[in-house]
C-alpha cells in the first residue's frame, strides 16, 4: 500500500501521509492540510469519517462486531472479570494483580464519603427533576468540594483523583434515585463489594435489613462492564474536548453525563422501555411502530436499533439479550415487554429497510429489561449507563492529557452573509 494519499486541488497535487493503527486501520494525516492548500479544510458533519485522536484503550470493528478493552475481548471480560478489574484495566492499561485490585478497592472505599453539604444541593432539586440532570450537576459540584485540579503528570495525583471519583460517584447515583423516592440518603458499607455497595445504597429500606441477591449483583457487574468504554462515542468525545481545555476531571465528566443523556445516545435505554411500553399499550402492534420508524415524515426511530459504528450485531447486545433471559428466569420474572422486544427484533432483522441500512439491536435495546427486573426506575436507566461508562471516560481523559493533545477546536465552512454595513434602526 502507498504510504501517502494525494489530493488534487486546482490542478495542484498535495500528498498527505497515511498512518496505520495496530489493527491495520488506515488514517490520512491531514494535520498540514490548511497550510499546504492555502486554507482548504475537510467537512464531515457528525465526524462519521473523521478520527479525533489515536487511542490505545478500546478497539471496535463495526463490520465484524468486535469490541476489545486494551486488547481483551468484551466476551471474556464480561464472563471472567469484575467491574473494578475492568475499570483498572481501562484507566491504567493492565489488569490489576490481586494486590493492586485489593488496594484499588480499599482506596476507593477510603474516598467514598461525600461532603454532607452536597445534600443541600440535592435538596434544592424538585422530585420531578430528571436524574441525569441532577447527576451532572452533582458531579460538577464535586469540583467545588475538591478544588485541587489533578496534576496528570503526577501518577499519585492522578490515582488519587481516580479513586476519589470512583468512590463518590456511586453515592451520587444512589442519592439521585433515593431523593426522587423520598428515601433517606445514606452510605452503604465498606464491608461490601463495589457493586454490592451500589445496590445497598440504592435499595436499602430504612426499616429493613438489605439482603443481597447474587443474581442481581452479578448481572449489574456484567452490565457495568459492558458499558465501561466504547472508543470515541459522543459522550467520551465530549469528555475529551472539555478536558482538552485543561478543565478539571470532574467538570469534564459532568459534561459527558449531559451528552450521554440524549435519546440518540445513552438516553436510548430509557427511550427503548418507553417505546416497548407504548407498543404493549397499543396491543403489541409492532407493525405500526415499524412503519413509523421507516416513515421519513415521522421523527420516530426504532430506539435501541442502529449504530454509528456497528453495521453488524453490537456484541454487547448479544451478551445482554442472553443475560436478560437468564436474570428474568432466575428471578422468576415474567415480563411481556421482553417478548415484545424479541418480536420487534425478529421483525426488524427480516425487514428490507433495516437489513439494507444494517440496523441491528445495540447495547440499549435489552439493557432496560434487566434494569427493570432489578427494580431500577426507567428514568434511572441512563444513570446506570453513566455509572458503567465512568472508568472509560476517566481512562480516555487521562490518555488525552498524558498525550498532551491540543485543545479541541474544529474549523467550519462559513455560509452566512458577506460583509455588509450597519443600518440605523430608522432604515431597517
Ligand atoms: C449508544 O457511538 C457509540 O458507541 C454509542 C454507544 C456507546 O456505547 O457509547 O454505543 C451507545 O448511543 C447506542 C445508540 C443508542 N441510540 C439509539 O438506539 C437511538 C436510535 N438509533 C439511531 O438514532 C441511530 O441509529 C444512531 C444515532 C445510533 C446512529 O445514527 P447514524 O450513524 O447517524 O445513522 P444515520 O442517522 O445516518 O442513519 C442511517 C440511515 C438513515 O436512513 P436514510 O436516511 O439512509 O434513509 O438509517 C436510518 C436513518 O433514518 N436509521 C434508522 C434508525 N437508525 C438509523 N431508522 C429507524 N430507526 C433507527 N433506529
């Protein structure tokens, strides 16, 4: 393969280096494009063909449905690792030894207390507030209570910031849910595992002992792993670009939470359940919703279907679909919504519109069914996505800062008015 790409403009040829990634992906390095061509830029709304960075964290192959974190397949990690191991792997690059894992968890526990004044902030929100808006605000507020910005060049400082946010974020997640339910805000227990503690903080009733259910603990641990990173998706790119201005880690994460909230992104898991509920209310009329999804005059899309990168099955969706069957069976939950989802999936997989556009179920299509079986409210589904994605956001932010990436500042093609003179109000 040639090692350069040639662009010809007005008869003049310009050569740009080709760079190849570990998995033989090829990028055209256009860093010199504007200078070499006297100001020419590329245009790529949504960055469908544009790489923002080189990264060694997550590899996706959309055509083959491959997902790997630091070289390990998502199938192996979901089956054999626990969430803290995967968090350590994504952030620091290697699976932890037993000693590292135990120290990581102990350090996270030691930093999990949230300043009690945060309760005053959460008290100010109406119960009607969407949990993602509350969580984004509380995460940004952590900056106020932890003002020292992280020195990324100090491994110790970076490590301390990582264990601090991994310790405090689950508390904010639990408090966000319980505030809406009018339940007291408390802490779990440092005697518990990371995921067990999340569940206890979320679900312990003030007048009852909380009894862990291993099925739910294992299912949530797996779901958090499956959501932990996904290369340069919308929210991760947001975390990176905010961090590229050297804004702090917590402020960058807060921005990522807001990006994830959108129904085209992480908000889809809530939108999927609302769609399935609507279909159920409609007597299970999946054909009506398939027609709406294909109608260009109808803004409705089949939520939980399609993906910017996967033009094959999302490997996470396959794992979650299997887990949904197992968890509901183990819990003895009969959920008609699961049958509607399976019916919709079969219809879409055999519909020419979806087949032609390579629209398959994505990570959000089945996850909500498991969250619901766990008793998690629908409007908390995207918060659970954020809890899983936290280590990925941290790892990507750290990589961007360690590689000393420049501040993100895209160009544009101006299509507005040419220069014109001011008109006084009398003459307008
Ligand atoms: C996540 O990027 C990531 O990695 C994200 C994520 C992660 O882990 O971070 O994987 C998590 O966000 C998963 C995606 C969750 N979103 C949804 O489920 C919402 C529904 N899906 C769509 O909105 C859409 O598929 C996107 C946003 C996910 C991807 O959109 P693209 O890549 O911009 O594709 P497109 O809009 O250009 O669609 C191509 C064609 C269009 O039709 P034509 O104009 O070619 O005729 O496919 C159609 C679209 O109208 N299409 C759909 C559809 N998705 C795409 N039609 C009906 N239903 C859908 N869901």
